[in-house]
C-alpha cells in the first residue's frame, strides 16, 4: 500500500542514503512490501544522527499506525 507516509519515508531515505547500497535496497524493498518491522530492523543498523533517527522512527511509527487502521 502506498501512502503519503511511505512516500515521505522513501524520499527521506533516498536523500539521506544517496549512494545505492545493499541496506538501502533492502530498506526500499521492505517499504515496497509493506513491512515496517523489517524496515525498522534495517534502520537500527544504519548510522544516523539523533535528529535523523528520531525523524525516521516517527515516520515508521506513523506507517505502523496506518497499517493497523
């Protein structure tokens, strides 16, 4: 399911992870397959500063809420 949250998440991640890499591709696949738990697992292994991590975690939280509804 494509929602405004998943689009925002993809755009933000593509800006932050400019270089295509295995983790970025796996993360994009998790988003495309509507799998926020896998996306969250992958995000934990990425090197983000505190502000970036808070932002991406809030997008993941919103995405999980959308799926639950």
